[in-house]
C-alpha cells in the first residue's frame, strides 16, 4: 500500500530564507496554475519541452485531478506556492518518473534540491528504487541540481536529452551532502542576526529602566555603526536619535528588530516586521510558553516562519556580536571582545556568565540568549559559529536538547575544528520510569547526555566556573601535544598540590631530562630544586622564573608548562606577571599559570587561575580534547550482516498481537537478535519438571535451569537459577524446588546447555524518548549493579568505538589475561556492541534490552540470558529529511 507523504514542515533555503513544504492538495489547483502563469517562457520550455503553457496547465490539471497516481509536494513562501515536485509510477514498479517546477524567483536558492531530498525518501518508503528524470541537455541548472544532490545517479545522453536514473537509497555520502547544505542554509539565515546592516528597537521607552530603552542604550554604547531606528509612537527622540511611530515611518528598512513590548502585542509587531522585510526578530518580551501561553508562542513562530524571519526567544536577553559592534540586548554590561562564543538558555545564568567572563578577562566574539528557544537553538548557533572567523571556542549552557541526534552530528563536525564546552543542567535520575532491565535502570537521561557529548567530542563541565576556566585556556593557548606537564614556581606547598592534582586528572609530571636539569642549575640559585616540580624557593626572582620556563618549554619531554606563583614573594606580582608573559611569548606549547588567589589573564594570552586545581582541571580537559581531535578518524561504521526486513516483521507481528507491548519470551527475542547476527545460547522453554527433563534429551548434559516470568529480573536473588545440573533427576528436582521457592512469579523455565566458563559481561540498550537509543557495555552477571562498571554510547557505533567503550571499563583487564587467566575474545564482545547498536537504532520499538551475562571466552562471546521489551514507538525524524523544528 502506498504510504503518504510526511507531515508538512518548514525548511531553510540556501540563502537563509524559509519555505513551507507539504503534500499537494486538490485545492492547490489555482495556485499551481498561477505558478505556471508566472513562469518564464524559457522555464516552461525547459520543463515541458513542447506545448508551451498549454502543456503546463494540463500538467497541473492532471496532478490535481481525481485519477492522479503519483505523489507530489508543494513549497510555499509568503503564502504563495513557489514550487511543486512529483514522482509518478505504477504500484508494482520499482521506478518512477520525477518532475519539478519552480517559480523563477526561487532559482538558485536550493528549493529544488530540498524537494528532491524529501521526494526521494518518500519514494523509497513506497518501494521505488529509482527516480527517472528526462532533462533537456541545455537545462544546465536542473542537471547540476541532480548531479550535486548526493544521491547515486546514472546518466546517459539520448537525442538532445539527458536521462538521469537516481537511486533512492540513503547513503553516508547523501547524509554528508545534506548536512553540508543544511550548514550553509543555517549559517546564512543567522547572518542578519549577528551582522545586520540596520536595527530597529520596537518598544524603546523613555524610562531608562525600561527594557526597550536599555536595549537602545546598549546598541548606541556598543558603537553599532549602522542605522538604529527607535520605534515609539509617543516619543520624538530617544537617546539622541529620532524616534518613529512605526516601521513604515522609518527612513530605511530594518534588517534586525528587537521587540520589547507587552506579550499580547508581540504578534501584531511580528506581522508588521514581516510586512516590512525584517530578516531577524529578537523578542525579549516574556509572557509566552514559560508563563503558560504556548499558543501565543506557537502563533508568533508561525508568523515568523511564514515571513522567512528567524526568531530568537521569546523571553530572552538578546544577542551580541563584538565583531559587528552589536549589543542588541539588555545585559547590564558590555562584554569585552574576544574569541569565545557563548549561548545560554537561561537569562540569569547568562548575566552571571558574562560578568564572570569579564572579571577573568575572557573576551566574547558573540553571545545569544535563546530564552524559550522557539526557533533559533544551540544547533543553529553551532552551524553559524563553525565558520565564524572571530570565534575559536564555543560555550553552551543548555537546559534541554531539541534534536539530540542532529546536535551530535553537528557537534562532531564542529569539534574537529573548534572546541565546544557544554554545561547541561538537570543531572537527574531516570525520573521514575518503570524499568525492569539493568541497562534501563543505569541509562539515566544524564548518562545519555554524557554519551552524546562524548561521541561528539564536546567537553562537558559541571559548572559555569569550570566552563569558563576551560574555555579561556582553549581560547588563548595552543592545544597540548600530550599529557606531560612541567611545574615551576616559588612555593613548595602549592606546587605539591598541583602535582597531586595532575596525578588525579591523568596528567603526567615526568622526570626532566639531564640536559634540562643542567640548564636549570646553571640559571637558578643553588637552593632551587631542579626536579619536577621546579622550586625556585620563595626568594626566586622573576628573571629566574622566566629562564626556568624557557628551559622547560624547550624540553622535548614536556607538553605544557604550568607556572605556580604565590604573591607577593620574589620580585612581586607585577614583575612576575611580566616575566611569565615574556617567557610564554611565541612558545608554541601550552602555558598557563596559577597565581594564588587571583583569576585573570597574564599578558595577552596566558590564563591565570586562583587555585592549582582550577588550572589542572582546565589543562586536563584541554589534553582530553586534544587527544580526541588528534585521534585518527574511524573508518565508516561497519554494517554487520542483518536481516532488517525479517526483524521488522517479527516486531510488527508481535505488536499486532500485543498492542501495548510486552517482555518477549526467550525464543522470540533470540529470533530477533539472530537477524542481526547476535549469538544467543540455545535454550528450550519448559513448563514443568517433565518437559524440563525432555529438554535435556535434546540439549545434553550438563544444563542450566532458569525461572521465567514477566516480573523476574534478578532471578538468582530469588533462587531462580540452578547451574551445572548433571542428571535428569537433578533437573526434575531443581524445577520442583525452584517453583516452590519462586512462587507464582515463575510461569515457566528455560533449560540451557551449560556454557563454558569465561568473563561475564553485560551488553544492553534502552530507547530514550528524547535521545533515541543508548547502548551500554559493562561488568555483567550478578556483579552488574554492585560494581557499577559500565560505558555508554549513542549509535551508530563503529568497531573502533566499541573497542574504546570496553577499554574504559575497570574490568577490561579481565578480558586480556588478568593474573594468568586466558585471554578471551574481546573482538567478539565488541561485535555484540556494534550489532546491538544497529539493532536499537533501526528498531525503535525495542524499549529495553539486556544481554546479561554475555560470556566471553577465547573462542567467542555468547549471550546466555536475554530480556527484551517491545513497546509502540513514534517514528523517529529522518536525518535525511531537512526541516526546521
């Protein structure tokens, strides 16, 4: 049966404009005829080749008629249909004809490519494997669109025509192309926000305490050099500028409008901005979803989307770009210029971040307070800051993720160029979810955040202070090439604290080379200690500190130098700071300082920290990030053999019989796992002592007997597991004793052949409503919860990444021959992790899954117990379908 087109959505065009895409409706007939009438003769000829507009109008009638056997999308901008795309094919055919017609005014904006992307996905959902497009050879615009789309294409020339056969298969190359186009569109859509040519402040009042007045004051004080239009119908001038009653009275067009009027009036203001061509809207007014008025916020967003305006807020502090001298908000102070881009979902946190950054001499390239995040989000800002030449480090304070999977893809790409430092509030537990698997109990939302950020290379911090400490090192110093730290200072106690902190943080304080020690002895006073740390003593002078730093920086066994100074000893604070700055200049290695009790910046680029632990924490984060960034790229995620269609059939059949979902019986779970090549121990379900004995005849001895029942999680705790049963009589007696002990919770049992000894691990997954699938590996068996030794990732998971997950575990040495035990097949365990990642990613109806234990032996890995719960699941947004939230 033919599947319908996806829900309507808004999409960003290449130039940053917004179009609305939805399925063609019969009532679109007149709008499509109007589209044809607006098309130039050349466009009609290139699309239809013969017949002129008569053929085009007949085409419209066919598409909107009752006998239409294709599927079509229309694109709408500013209330007008500006594009239509269709595929037409027989229900039994694996190919379909493709057609696209666009308004001439939209050519070059990427609209045709977006329609092609969406249409190809729908065609694939309906079993169409190829779209066929016949294009006149001179239609270079469409030819270029088809060739650049990222879909696998075959092309041949036939008598003045180019025939394109376009595969609808989704590939990694297609996703890369789509992400590149989305990046360009997102970046261009925010250019008018951070670099506008003109700004209107709507609601600028006379009272200096008025929010609109403060925005206007900040714009002027910040030195914005474009036109500023204060909008106030009851004022002639404000802050020395002529005021205007409305936008129509302003002498020029405003590219950015900051709105500071009561919430009830914001929608009318937004409509007026739309009429006057405003490109970006910053709504600082409160009184929307945060106050229980979600409908008011939704209507505001609808107005902005229909007009092609990007919206920041509502309920926000505004935006800043020091590069553009734009302070379009009501922050209490003007942020200093610098290399750090900041985003905050919380206005109160934003004020503290900016104030603290200024105190520590951390400069800002740009800042956005996103408030309710109705439109512009952290994902959008990452896209913009990725290419922003003024931004070298990105810091985000997040309260929620709108689209975590897209965040992961964007952040992974951006982190390869620029560090991203994140504080995510709400480190809560599972929030009372009714879970019965080890994995789901462990996989809290916070664990999901950690896994998402880890996979993307982002640096997670617990506090704004830690965020700024780490960000200012990253913004001012080169990344360390390794983890080897040389410590030099004038006080033994703080230096010892620094060395201890390094050890705790996984940094190395190595022995210095003999050449370095000799050079230090030659330059320092006799009382100085020339090990590592290098102690100048309290009398050590600033020149000695500078000499020591230069010697340490020249040592090939040192990756970073940390100067620790306790004022006012030695040459005093001022001269010591000068010496540190001079030694660090042009060093090429990471240099930072701890000046006891003082945070700030020494010279132009040496971050100074009040306490050793702060400095070491920041350096450790920088070393971790440097290691992540220098790691060779993993090969593309290996796709293990899988029978996805068979797996879907199992799931859909079971959910048809159990619409609310259920815990699967062992046999069904094993069949589903087998579709993905996951090895499970052979087992036979039994319902009594006699059938248990019959199972022995099939399996052979020795065997294991395990109680089954929907409520049984910790079977061994209630006497629900008996191992190494070596006779039929033992099996019969074990079943009777187990049934008596476990009681009504036991609805049957499994008989399994006894598995050989090995290392017991757990592999599992859980489907988070927000984050999607989360995969876990850890110490298994009865110790799974006791030792809390586990690692999480979000799929897809490569073989290399699975190996890193396993290597993070404290129990990892057990897999590699710990204390004379045989080395087991860790690669087989990694294969289980990869396969479970793919299974959970492709079958969202799997709500919880435990393979516990997975017994890993020298000969492989096998799951000897499986718990799997199916539940209805909403269809996940496809990464191949571009759309605005």
